[in-house]
C-alpha cells in the first residue's frame, strides 16, 4: 500500500515535470520567441534600382490589359441542326479551329469565339466564321464582368470575314479603335480574347508582317490583307482584339497558321480600318455596299518589271478588264500597271483590294497607271459588283483552216529549250472556243524551267508578246529570238478556261 502511494506520488511528480517541460517547449516557439525571429525566408531586394524604362514598359502592358480587356467579350454560338455531311473539316479548322468542341446527338454544334464592343449600346464586332450558321437565338455574349446576354445578328461580310452582332444593353465599356495604317513591323502587339475556354486572356508579341494573304477566303473577290503577329492566338481568340501598346484596337484576330489546330507562332488579324468600314455599312444597312473597279489583278515582280521597262518591281498588274466594268469605261486596259490609288502607293494585289474595299458604288478613285513606258492617270467611278460581268473578249475573225492532224502539229512545233517550252499551231476548235485568231499554242512545259516557274501552262494560246499582237508561229519565234540572255519578255495568253493572263519570263544565260 505504501509502495502504491509512493509510486503514485512519483508519477504525479514526473507528470508535473513533463508538463512543465511541454509548456516550456511550446512557450519557447511562440510567435514572439527568439527562435522564430531567427528564421529568415528570402533575400533583401537588390540594392540596384529597377530600370525605369522596364518599369514604364511593364506599367504600359498592365494599363493595356486593365483598360482594353473589359471591352472584349466571349461569344458562344449554337449552330442550326443539320444532317451530318461526313465531310472532313480538318483542313478548314486548321485556320478556324473555334468550333466542334461538343457534338451532341441532335447534330447541332457549339463553338466559342470573341468579340469587341464598339458602341456603348451594344454593337459588337466579331468574325463571320464565329457566328456563321448560328441558330435562332443561338448567340450568347458573356462580358468580362460575367454578365450574359443573347445577341442579335446585325449583318455579315464573308468577303472580309467580319460580322456585327448586338446585345440589348447600355453603358458598356467601348474599345478604343486605332489606325491600322500606322502599324509597323516590329511594334508590340497584344492579343485579348477567350482562347480554349479561358476568358479574358492577354498575350503579347510583335507585329511580324503586314499585308499577309493566306488564301482562306474562298472567293476571288475576297479581301485578305492580314496583320501577322506572334502574340499567342488559339481557338476562341477569333473575333477578339489585337491592340497596340496604347491600348487601341488595330486589328480583329481571325486565323492561325498551324498544323495541330493550336498556337505555333503565327496569327492573323483583319486591319481595324477595314473592319470599321465594313462594320459601319453593316450597322447602317445590314449589308456591305461595296464598289468595284472591275479588273482581275496580279503581282508585279522583278521579271514583270523588266519586261515593262520599270527599274524596280512596283505596282499591281491588270491581268484582265471585265466587260462593262468601271475600269473599262475609264479606259483602263489589260496589261496596265497600277502604281497608286488616290496617291497612295500599291505594290500588292491585296493592298489594292483593301483600298477599294472601303469605297462604295459611285465613289471616284484616281489611279496612277504605267502603260507603254508612260505614266498616266485614270479617274474611275466605281460600280457595284455584277454577277453577270464577263471578261472582255477578243472577237477577231477566226481562221478558216481545218483542224490539223497530230503529224502536222508535230511538224509545225518550235522548241524554246532555254525557256523550257514549245509552241505549235493551234487547231480551229481551240481558237473558236477561246475567241482568238492566234496560231501559237503552248505545249510541253518542262518542270522547273523558266516557263514552268513563271506559270506558263500547256494549252495556253499566246495572243501578245511584248505588247505586239501575235497571230503566227513565225512572228512569235522572231520576237523570242530577238532577246538576249537577261532580257525579259511579257506574253499575254488565253487559258483553257477562257481567262486571259500575262506571263513574264527572263531569258536564261547560256
């Protein structure tokens, strides 16, 4: 019994001592203890001051994100129900991969894109391909502050891939619109949109090219004059804003160049000046009333320049003038080279298209033209597009000769080995079909030779050489043989489809 009492007392004493130790231990690591004060995480800020230029740039990017992001919205589109076509859309979505996230059994699809608020009462610009084929009441807009609205489609312009929608709201944050004519390669660019379902995403890069044509609008009247940027653009960015360092929208993000439907370094935006012109027409009229010169055009390179007596490659070549067009009435001719529109230089077909795309029927434009070694001006009153316009044809009388046998054709063949093609006498059927009286038909274009590289095609009928009308093989041969290495010759040919184009070739060295 005594032993039990002694043992109990001993345990109590031990417990008190242990408890005191525990209390002392916890007290020793309390927030105010010396041990806590001795633990130091991280380092002191470097003594050197932050570079003021870097700080200013950092603040500029933050200000752009703060001020521009509220005016960029997310757009969710539910398309009309349709029967499955079985068509492989991978090629299309290489450029426009904003859709087909969900494919429910009822055969509707849903996609996401972006838009830019341009008026306080709810007008929003976006891409035509973002809202294309939307179901009734199938366009939903989500603002940066999470407010949701159903949007009404105001109008679309597939030729520029621009569309306008509207929500019923007021006092919305409106984007500041810049001047895309002032954009330069190398300047900062900031893309704002809703890629991959990630709302209000901001990415930065530079302008890497101006005036890019990537061939995504499947219409010969399509206007492609994209601003190229390496700011990250992904599915869902389409219709969003490309802004400059001042926070002004300079373009509407539209497409990407990619092999995996994701960002690989190249994105394309429609210049905002073109977007504004289109959007104003859509808001006022519900459609675009666009004026046309009425010409088919092509690029001028060094060989074309040399063949036309120019010191350097400049301007845009008039390949064909359409019958009854504004150009024909103004006296513009096939083979003219357009240097400028209203004193603004043009050096690529899409530049000319973009300048004219902002005009309306009845507007006048002044073209500076190079023809036969001389500068001249032509004032053109633009006309509306006519679906019935045709290429102005040469209705000269056809030959009465009968079609030749194959042996006769081979006997009448002339070979231009250095240029890499041959010509032989055209038969009466080919001449009648193309409404020409020239006997000079192109045959046997050799791959990788000068003619092949310059896109001369088998079956072309040569109607002009160096702006001289050609009717016989001998007259054509005489012009070619008169050229020496380094000289250039420009041919006008009539294609199998009836179109007329110019082909310039340089005579190769021996």
